[in-house]
C-alpha cells in the first residue's frame, strides 16, 4: 500500500534508513506492558523485527530499551542501538491505528551489522557508521487532529564530527484515520513547508557524491570526467531551478556545483507553499513531473556555506 509505505518511510529513515519494497511477516519479542505494546506496533508499521536485550522500562515519563536489534532478514539489514528512548504513551495510539499526538524518539549508539552488498547508498552509510565514534538519531513529531496538521519537527541522523543529515517537514490535510485507510486518506496529504540539510566535512561530502555517482548508470555519466559533469549539472540547474531561486540562492547553487566532487560545509534546501505540494507529486518527481512543475507557486531557498567560508 503506497501511502502506508510513504508514512513508514519517514520512520524507517531512522530505523532502517531505507524502505523495503516487499518484506515478509515480522515478529517482536517483548513483554506485555504499554511500552512494549507501542514498540510492537512500531515494528509492524516499519515492517521490521525489533528485539531489545530486555523488556523496555518506563522511567520519568520515558520508555527506554537497551541493546536493541532492528532487523530485516529478507533484505539482509540489521541495525543495533545502544539505547532507544521515546515519550511514554507516544507509540500507544498506533495500537488503535491512530497517529500519535506527540512523539519524541531518541536513538543512541547506532551500529550497522548487515546491509545489502553492492548498494552505493548502503555502502556510504556503512562507511560513515564505521568511521564514527557514535551515531545518534532523533524524531520529533506533533499532530493536531482538529487542524489535520502533522509537523515532523526534526528528523536527524548524526554521524559525529560535524557530519549530519537533518530534515523538518510540515504536512497538511492529514486525517487521524490515515493508518487505518492510507489509500483513501493519503490522497490529500500535502507538504506546506520543508527543509532538508546536509552538513559535513570534505570526506563526508566526497562520500555522498561518490554514492550518488555510483547509483547513476554508467551510460548516463560523461566520459569526459568531472569538468563535463559540472557543465551538465549547471545546465540541469538552469532547466529546473532558474526562476524558482532568487539571485543569492542561485549563486550558492553555482558555488556548490563548482566544488564537486569535494563539497563540504552546510547544504540546505527549503520550500514553502501556502496550498501545499501533494505527496503524490513528490513521489513522482523522479518520473514524469519536472522540478519546476512540482514547485509551481512555492517559495524556494537554497543555501551552501562551504567550510572555511567564514
């Protein structure tokens, strides 16, 4: 179900870092208290097995589990968390297929045990996790059922050493019954405000560029090398972003393209739309809908602050 998968992807971006297209039935081994019940439903939502070293406990308004293993055996993915914490009762509404009003999830000490082989994105993640002393993550979410607004206030994956991926998204037209009938209630969901940021040093930037290039078919890459690639990227930027970006954002985009394949610092893309952009259109951006059409009527900002620029 495409809409359930869309919602699951938001959560799986932290738990599994990528959504699987087809996963078999999973189980979770926990006790019967409300912390365990909520975690069980989360496991079902993201199609994964979640197994803590001991039953999760409640303390000072938080549920906490240690030594957590998150696995997707069918796709050879296994993550381990030193500590997983969430607000008590935050996951409980999932039991009745309702969206949580408030959800705060903190994950400390993420390690990657298994990942798909010969996958550039997973290869990049494995490299970063191996190089980091500690990888942490968080989700901050609030839902206003009466106004049908879902604010993903923070989605963060922190690799340490100043290397991190962050996002914040405001969704409108979100029904409290979304989980029970995602095919029906997911049709109207739109993003009214979104910010995605990548911050990192040169090695982190190199890794992202190389992962992206490795994901592109060799026939689509210029044989002339990086100089020709930068030229094509400038043309693609003119085709897709000219007219959407102001002069300052346009200059920042050009500066980042000039720094490829070694971009570093902070890259941020933000859009705001009064009417919102349907998630269906966001999902189709890689297929038939161009960026200009997708962001028609939206205000777009791009920022790039390279390391050493002050």
